[in-house]
């Protein structure tokens, strides 16, 4: 009976050691996966932070571009207004000159 008990205990001990070894291997593999995923999370967090900074920079550039566009449009509108005023002034000058030369031309026909 003692031999059977001893054999049973040895078999159970061997079984227990194999199961412990398998569980330890599973634990190590799981820990390796956890470490890999933790590293990936850290990498992604860093990438997200970088992208957020780039987005903020681009939004600033977009705002500046909008402000520049507004100023350029204002300058353009002023230039167009100046050109229209110049055209009107030149038209008035042309009318005055036409009147002057038409009078002179009519006066020379009478003489």
C-alpha cells in the first residue's frame, strides 16, 4: 500500500511540476504580450501628442493665413478703389481736354 501511495505521490508531484512549468510559460508569454502592448501604447501616446502639437501648429498657421488673406484682400480692395478713382479722374480730365480742344477746333474753323 505504501508503494502505491508513494507512486501516486510521485506521479502527482510530476504532474504538478509539469502543470506549474506550463503555467509559468503561459505567465511569461502573457507578460511578454503585456510588455509589448505597453510599449505600443506608449508609442501611440507619443505619436498622438506629436500629432496634437502638429494640429495646433497647423491651426495657428491657418489662422495666420486667414489674417494674411484678409489683409491682402483689404489691400486689393484699396488698390481697386484707387484705380477706379484714377479712371474717373482720367475720364474727367479727358472730358475737359475734349471740351478745350473742341472749342479750339471750332474757333479755328470760324477764323
